[in-house]
C-alpha cells in the first residue's frame, strides 16, 4: 500500500516537474526503492524489493540548486575566459602548446573510468531534488528565479551592440600607437570588459551546470574588480590631485639627477680609466661623445616638452584615478617609458655594437680552427684557408680582443640600467594584472560557501565500513593570457 502510494506520488511529481524530460536528464525514470526512517543517530532504510538489499548505499549532502551548488567531475570551475585550445573538453588538448600546459597542471583532476563518471549518475545527485517537492507546491513560486522578459530583451540588445563594436578594426597607425601605450591598452581592456558584460550575464535555468557557475563567477568577479578599481583609484587620485605640485617637483628633481646628471657623470667616468681599467682611448672617447649626445638631446626635449607640464600631467593622472587605479598606474608606466627613452636608445646602440663584435669573434675563431659556417645547410664545415686569409684573420682577432673590454663596459652600463627599468615596468604591469584579474569574488565564495566552487568528488568509507560517503573536492582553474 505504501509502495503504490509512493509510486502515484512520484508520477504526479514527474508530470509537474520543472524538468521537461526527466528520463533524458537522469538516464531513466526515477524508481521507488523503499522507505527511510530518519533518526538522530541511526537512520533505517527498508527496501520494498529484496533484490535491492545487495546494493551499497552512498550518502551525500544534497546540493542546493538555489545557491548554485552541484557535484562535478571533469568540468572544473574557470574564473577567466580561456581560448579554445585550453578547453578540457577537447579530445587531445596536449597536441597544442596551450593545451599541453593544461595537461601538465599538477592540480588537474585525473579520475579513472568508473560507473560514477557517467553523466546520468552525477545528474541524479544534482537534480534529484527537482522531484522531491510536494505536489501542493507545484504551482507555487519557483526555487530558481529566471530573468524577466524585459531584462532578457535588454541583455539581447546590449549583446547586439557588443558584437557590433567588436567588429570595428582601428587603422594601422592607430593600432600601433594603441599597443605602444599602456594607458590606451588599459582603456581598451576596460572598455571590452564593460561592453562584454551583457554577453556574460548568466542566464539562470533550472538545470545548473558548471559552465553556468563559471559564467556566474566570471560575471560578478568582473563587476567586483571594476568597482574596487574605481574605489581605490578615487581615494588615491584625490591624494595625488591635492599634492600634484609637490609630487611634480620631486619627480622633476629625480629625473634631472638620476636620468640625466648621474648618467652623464657615469659616461665621463668610463672615459677616464674607471677603477684603473685602461680602455681603448679613441674608441672610448667615440662612445662617450656619441652617447652623451643622445642623453643631452633627450634632456633638451624633456626640458622643453615634458618637465614644464609635469604638474598638470600629475594632476591628470590623479583625476583619471576616479575611473580606476589602473589608469593611474598606466600613466605612471607610460611616463617611465617616456623619461627613460634615451636609456633605451643607448642600450640598443651598445647592444648592437657588442653583438656584432661577438659575431666577428665567432667567425674569426672558426677561421683559426679551419672551419667555416655553411649558410645553406646551417652548420659549421671544414674549410681550407690561404696563408693571407689566416694572417688577416689573426690581425682582426687581435684588434677585436683589444677593443672588446671597451665595448663590453659601455654595454654593461646600459644593460644594467635597462634591467632596472624593465623590473620597474614589470612591477607596474603586475599591479595592473592583479587589479584586472584577481579572483576576489571566487575567494569570497570559497570563504562563504565552498560548495559553490565544485571541482570533483571523493568517495570515503562510512563509519560502519559498508557504506560510502561523497565529499566535494574544491578546485579552481585560473589562467591569464
């Protein structure tokens, strides 16, 4: 009698279920197994059919679909958009370079093929609660709220605008300038993030999936990052605007001292036998005059075009901070590149000369060994040289060996300065990446509700040793590109 009543109730629930085809979602229609008596210490389960007694029970905490909690095996939660080659659903992701990085990830789940991996089994764990509501509540309010028709039309219209803006291709010259400036690149990144929000808006459905949860986390994580960027930028920008004059005076003094005066002193010091090292006088004087001309010329440009307007530029950097701290950091990065352009130029000049000198030494070394580089086959072959060629090569090798300390000294100076500049730029770029792609929303979810970050399940034995218990394994897959 109890079994018949339970079956009638199950048929009524299936007819009124939110799922259109339960047999397609669960793999088969639900079946009444027996009666469960819930107690505080020990729960008792009696099967209607004795054939079910041989089955092993698996206990699990029912996920709450209203809070977007599900169990999953393969599809790991993604916090940022991935390229197609990084998708774990491809048959062989290791064939491409980005996919190989995904395969080499030590935190990537590798689960053996068992019955629990069947999607129908996972669907039964996740969506079984859709069939447990009372028939009296079938016509009541939905557990999962779907967006209204007006909201859906708004997001569809916004998505059309996004697709139209995404097809715009800037001119070639504008594209080159856009990629050279960190400020313009950051503006482009923030603009694309804002206009892509309508397309990334999570459309909630009764069947919650890992892709939907990832879209939900990415959407709200982007909003949180933008809001935090604006809040921090507003606070820091206010301070910069209030002290723009004093900041500009300090920066102007540092630019004239460190980037101009000290660099000129270093070049003159290298030209006067530094630390007792006797360099080639004529070559060192040529280097010194050439590089001093580049430094002096750039100093005149800075004195004419940049330094007089430095207070206004600092105030502008603080003012745009109201749109985000990333814009202020981007202006600082562009300002550093602009003020150290002469260092970059001198570095490339000294590097080019030193590189050509190394190529000459390599060729002369092959000549002394009776070898020659084969351009067609890209290898070093044996070769017979004449006496005049060997004598001329020996003279060139001697001259190159004597002038190599001079070229290396100037190259080492500007290579060190270029390294320091690159480290500062890398630090500023790290700040931009941290503000743009920090998984803040996911970390807050990890603290508030870890069940909303699915990344696999683990089977553990129960206290009696005969039953299994499902536990959630948390996993986040974060990738920046």
